[in-house]
């Protein structure tokens, strides 16, 4: 029986990635301690839009395809969790399948959208078709008259990311994991085996360590003597009371999106701001989100902003996730770099880390995602 101060595994970070790792590890019978300096889901994992778009939003196929195997796995875990997490915890994660309508205003956007439809329609479990402007307005009458076409995709989903974080945390605890408050400030592995995790007030020993610190992962470089090129990319989101207006698809355009969520509010975003670790919502961020929203859905004079949030995406130097063992250390693993897709991909990263620790290998090919790719 593991002692409270010597769990089998410590997971640093209580976002979707750390919680997913802890979930699978606890489910596999390991004693797990999650160390979180704020509270679970208090950063991007609690304040994201919550779209599960394995086939991308408005991105190019080549941006999405490298991670598609992870996205497929993640989507199937999310579908299973939609049933099991509420049963286990009583928390409704508000997971639902709803279509996406990626709209186009110009010939260039039409060409991009049509190419998306072409490869999306080959993917099992999804239905995608190209619509002209009038057909798109039949699906969502509120979109702009300037829309000349849209990629319509069924099989995608969304959820409430904060509720998901909460449900995962409770599920972890119900399987015996503990969540401790504290900021990890370093680690030590003197004999190359047992690990000591240092917080301001504590020293915790464990056999394996999972670092899932989101945009703050860069600091790990100092602990493991290896480059961890992850930086924060700020994004802002608004939730609006738009009266009776209900947008039942996720309408997307150039990386912006809008959809009415089960809470009755119209959620819309976003920005991409390279401003360091600043998580403060700003008037310019708000204006930029409103500008994109009203380009997509113009008649919103009556709408009122109810909530304005900002949070940070963990973006790796090449835009792809980082998952796997850390070279130079034994039994130390990293999972991060999920960028704009961490709510979707978090569960797949969790499963990979659990398989690496439990079985010594991953069921998915992690070669393109290893930290070692940055070391030359
Ligand atoms: C505006 C916006 C909208 C988004 N929308 C979507 C979406 O629709 N779909 C999607 O799939 N993704 C979306 N994302 C991306 C997604 O939110 C992130 O990729 C994901 O939440 C990252 O999860 P994480 O667990 O790695 O990081 P985080 O959620 O940031 O969690 C990391 C945790 O680690 C803790 N931590 C850090 N350092 C330490 C330390 N030293 N000691 C202890 N604890 C520490 C932090 O306090 C934090 O709680 C969005 C992101 C933004 C910003």
C-alpha cells in the first residue's frame, strides 16, 4: 500500500491533460497524487470554448492530419465519458453532438472550405458537405447575407470544459487519487530512481512523475536539462445573452466561432495574442471578438455580454503536442503543447501516458510527438 507521501505517481497540473493522465492511472490501480497550485480547471481547461472538432475548425488538412490518430482516440474517449462521468460523479459535462458550419465570404475561403469537405467526408463517423450561401442560411438563418458558402459537418461535438474538469477531478478522487494544493518548484532524482518533488512547503517522493503544466511547462527545462519549447498564446471568449436567438451549429470563420450552449448563452471567441502569461480580459480583446461575431452573425443589437474570460493555450514551437518520456531522467513524462485542441486531445494524452507507465509502450505512435525532437 503506497503511503500518502509516497504515491506511485505524481501528476503536476490539474488541467484537462493532468486530470486525464490521473484518471487513467488511478483506473489502472496506481496511487496518484495531483499537485495543483491554483485549483482544478482554473485556467484554459476551465475556460475554453469546449468544441470537440477532430477534423479541425477552419484549419488546413496538413495542420490537422498529424494529430488525427490522437484526435480519433480522444473523440471515442469523450463519447464514453459523456456517459460514464455523469454516472460516476453526478456532474453533467453537457457533452452533445452538434454540427459545425464553417462559413466562407470569399472565393479563396470557398476553395479552402471545399478542400476541407473533400477530406472530411472520407473520415468514418462524420458527414460533411459543401453548401452554397442560401443552403447555409437554411441551416442557420442568422448568418450574414455575405456568406457565399459553408462546409457543413456532422459528427463533431462540444461540452462544458469546466464541468468536464470538475467531473474528472471527482472521478479521480473516487478512484483513490488525491488532489493537493501546492506549487511545484523543482524535482530531484539523486540515485536515478526515486523522485522527490519539491513544493514550497513539502517534499513528496514518488516512483513516476507526469508533468502536465500547460503553458507554464517551459520552466521544466531547468528541472530536466532539456529544452521544453512551450509558450502561452492568449485567447478571449465572450458569453452573451442573446434573448431568443439560438445558434444550434458551431458557426466558424477564420478561427473564430459562435454557438448557443446548453446554458442558453451564445459563446463566442476568440483571439490569438502573444502577450506572455497575462490572463486578463481586455477591451481590445472583447472588441475583436465582437467584430468577428458580427461579421458571422450580424443582427445582435439586443445581445448583452454576460461573461468575458481570457486564458492561455500551451503552444509548442512546431504547433504539435508533446507527449512521452523525458530524456535525461528516469520515469519522468511530459504531456502538453495541445494549443487550440487540448480539451479534445487531453484524454488521448492521458491514455498514452498511462500506457507508457503501465505497459511500457503506447498503443498510438508517439514518435512525432516526443520531446526529443527539439533537442538538436
Ligand atoms: C480561448 C480558448 C478557447 C479554447 N477552446 C478550445 C476548444 O474549443 N476545444 C479544445 O479542444 N481546446 C480549446 N482550447 C485549448 C485548451 O483549452 C488547452 O489546450 C487545454 O486546456 C490545455 O490543458 P492543460 O491541462 O495542458 O493546461 P491548463 O488548463 O493550463 O492546466 C495546467 C495546470 O497546471 C498548473 N500548474 C502549472 N505550473 C504548476 C506548478 N509549478 N505547480 C503546480 N501546478 C502548476 C496550472 O495552475 C494549471 O491549472 C482553448 C483555449 C483557449 C485559450
